[in-house]
C-alpha cells in the first residue's frame, strides 16, 4: 500500500549531514515524475549534474533509471576538496 506524505516537514531531504554516511556519486539523467519519490525532497537536483547522495536513495534512482553511477576519481576529489590545505 502506497502512502503519500503531504507535509514537507516530514519528508527526508538530502543534507550535508547525510553525506557522512555511505554515499554514491550519481549523475541525474532525468527527473522522477511527480508522486514517484514523494518521500524524498529532490527539488534541488538538476539534470546532468553530479551529486553525492545516500546509497539507498542512489540505488533507487539508478534502478529507476533516473540517475547513472559516476565512477570514482581520486584526482577529481583531491582537486575539488575545498578543505584540503594548499601547498605554499
């Protein structure tokens, strides 16, 4: 039985604190139709962009063909890490 959650306050959103759990990097290839993923707040995602999202959500999006996995690239992560100290 599908239950639709009406209140935005009870919908989980993907936040930075969730990035500390197991995440997968995905690229959105299309957005879900209204009503398909109401339990998640996907409003900030854009087609073609790459995001690190919780593994459970990433798996659902990949299996539903809304996203594709993005291979891990250690060089990209080091280059884009804003918290990495810079060498003088």
